[in-house]
C-alpha cells in the first residue's frame, strides 16, 4: 500500500514535467499576481500666485502656468498633478522630496545638487517696489535704506530678500500680494516689494491711482525636478523639448 501511495505522486510529477505547456501554465498560477506599475506623475507644489497659478472656485488649479503645463503634458506625454500649499510649505515639500516638481526661481531650492533644473527659463517675472503717492519716490534698491519695507513670506526675490531686509529699518512680513497692498494702503509700511503681474492682477483701478512703482529686476522661472525621480534627466529633457516645441509654435503664430 505504501508503494502505491508513493507511485501515484511520482506519476503525476512525471506527467507534469513531461508536458511543458502544463508546467508553464501551472507555474504562472503559482507566481504572485503582479500589479501593473503606476504611470509616472509630476507632483507640482505651487503657492497661490494669481494670475500665474491659483485655485479657482471649483478648487482646480488654473492660471497661465497651468495652461503652459497642460500643453507641456500633452506634448511630452508626462502627466502632472498640481498641489497648492502655503508659501513656506511649498518650498519645504519640494526640498524634502514630498513633491517632486516646481516652476520657480533657482534660489527656491536649498541644494541644487538634489535637483535637475531646466536649461532655459520658461517664464519671467518683474520684481517691483510699490509706494503710496504720499511717500517719497525711489529710483534704486539702495534708496530703500532705513525705510519700513513690506515683504512677502516664502519668496526669495531671486536671492535678494536678505539684501532688502538688511537695508530696511523695519520689515513687515505678509503672506500674499493682497495683504501687501492692504498693509501699504493702511500705512503699515512705506514700500512694498511685489511681483508686478500678481500685484496688477489684484489691485483695483482706484488703488492703482494711489500707488507708484518702479521695476527693479527681472526674475527667470525654471522647471525644477527632484533628482530622486527615476531617470530624472531624461524626464527633464522631455519637458524641455515639449516647452521649446510650444514656444516655437507661439513664436511662429505671432
């Protein structure tokens, strides 16, 4: 009886091994189920900056940079998701690899070796100083010395923030452009350092008549990708090629 019990398993095993098709099929059954790998996605950490990028009434990211990224995504085949954070949190998340992508000045990152930055700028911002008509006009950064200056938290001003802070008599920190304009109008500070496109977007016609301004610098924005992204340089190459293709089409159309 023992021989019979041993003989039957041996026969089944021999039959199994003799038929490669059955062996292959049953091997597949024994393999663990493999989940398809998720498609790569850029996770774009952005700060509220209308009209370039902000959340609309439906909570969806919108603005000029979003329009650009939509086109880049289609041309490159690289998907993205945009996530809004407070200014400092957006910077922290990017530097800590909690989000892997941004469109910003190079000075936003703390260690450039941890990032792949596009070879060309993809947008440009004008940096300006604003003041009420009742304040003395200025023509240069040096004239901000010993003035009460309103600054936006979370912005590096292209690496100039420390310069502005050291020049001023007092620094008033605010979270966004609307608060900067309000602080300026209420006399909390004499001069406000703002980005022209954002300030123009939120300043009413009556407010514009109360203020003067001077553009003091232009800051380039770049695609910034965390180098921990798999094949990061090739991903950036695709983004750059897509951007250049779009810029060429716009240039041809104009």
